[in-house]
């Protein structure tokens, strides 16, 4: 059976205030074209369909359109809710929509109720495990305590129990939204740490032939049967090195897996540039990034005047500007805490003012304002400490 594995669409999300609606529409057009061109027999979407629990109208329209197009193709599609989705809202009308071959798996109580498919080699049971927030779902699985690993183990125990009752030779596919140990995160995933532990061991998914994972935005293979598709678009500059793809998975008669990465269309490349402003504006080797979305980190010892305007003169799509001044001689390995150790609060504040204005001195009037501010904070702190507890 040929499967298309994707996840983390995050419909409605922007990139540093740049709208991605057209890029997301282009991706969904591409997905439908891939389904037709490669004769996909089932589509798997492993969570985070939307970027937030209350998606905007534009995001809902994109989702509604792709549902109709997939249904028109007659290709079964299985969605699970992710930690960004509202499971209740995403699952509205699931029973009716399921009649069109679009299966929304958002209820933890349905983990052991697979979507049953079949090919010339026999049955394939597709189990959708929505994102399982431990605090909200552990009681459903008879657990008094536990985090992500425990609730997923309990859900997978139900899956294996159901699978044991299926005809011999039934192949099992699971969709899950989780941080599996060994995966590489990026800056754009929402933290799902519970009790200091965010990840679950890969062994949780033992016993199934393919686990289509969502949550991490980089495409990666943890084992031949255990893969993240990653997000189809970049949602942070930490993903500048990512190749954005979907997995085209062929599930053989014996349950073995062969997978191929299919590239997703990108609105612009991403570039993370660093150096002094003058270098970034004149280095001919950076010409390749002039149409990229740019994150620039300036290392000038003093903050230049109007750096964003200067950068956008050459890199018009500069979206993020960071400052990491080069250390002065002798301070290369000295932390900020060590540099200000022993200095009075007023002295530290005056140093900050000099730094942000490019070296200009603090005059007497400004010194007075700073002194008044520190005195007001001191008095407020003393009054708070005197209040009865």
C-alpha cells in the first residue's frame, strides 16, 4: 500500500509577520498533485493541522478546500489532532466527514478503533493517536499519574490488543504526535514538557509496521518504521538547514517499509547571516541571499545607526535583526556577569545607555533620571517587604 505521510501544516501561521497563506495554499495544491501523480492510496496527516486552537477564517478555508479535493479523489485520508489544534473543534462532524473517506481522529477514546483499509495483499489497520496531554487523558487510560511516555504506552497497549484480534497478516500503521527520543527539535515547536520530561522512547511504538510521527519540524528517520515528515514549510530560522519534504511510503505485503522523500515548494530560501554591518553590505559572496528571508546577526562593537534600513537596501526581505557585539580585547572569555560584577546599579545602567547609543556619554540630566528610577524601585521594594504576609 502506498502512503503519503505529512504533518505540522500549521495553517494560519505567519513567518516573522510575513503571511504564509499563499505558501500554504501552494503546498496543499502540491499535496493533491502528488496524490494523483504517485497514485497514493492513503494520506496520513500526523497533527498540528492548524497553528492555534481558534484558527482564522483563511486557515479554515484552506483546510475545507483540501478536504473536498481529497474526498473528490476518493483517497482515504487520516488526520490526528496535534498539540496546537483544538481536538474538539477539529473533530466536529467527524462521523459525517468519515463517510467521505476523511477520517478525523481527535478523541483519545478512539485510539484502538482503526481506519480499516485494504490492498491486494490484505488488510491495513490505521490507528490515529491524537496528541495525548497527560493531565487530561491519563485517567481515561486508568493511570493515576504519569507523563507522555506513560499515556502513549497505555494507548499503544490498546492498539496492540485490538491488532491481536485482527486477521493474521494485518499490517498496522499508527499516527502519533509526540517528541520521540532521538528526534532533533527546532525553535518553532511548542514545548510539551511535563514534569521535566518531554520525550518518549521509540520502543513505545514496537509492534506496528509504520509509525507516522508529527510534532518535530525537521524530516527525520529514527528507524525504518519510525519517521517524522516534518513541517512542509519553515516556521523559524532554526529550520534554515531543513529540506522540507513529505514521505512517500510503500508498505509491502510483509509489512516492510520503503520510503522516498518528496520536496515541498518553498516561498523563499532562508539565510542566517552574521558579521559587521559593512561586511554584510559589501561581501560579494552574499549575493546569493539577496532574495532570501534573512536573519542578520551584527557583531559591530558599537550598534550602527539604522541597521535594518541599511540591510534592507541589499537584502529587502530581512526579517530579524540580532546583535552580538564582538568582545573587546581581553574580554573574549569573560561573561557579562563577570564584566559587571562589583559595579553599582547606576554604573551598569549608564554603560547600557552608552552601548545602545553607540558610545555617547550620559549627561547630568539623564544621570538624574536614572537615579530617580533606581530610588523609586528601592522604595517600592521596601514597602512590599513591609507588607504583612
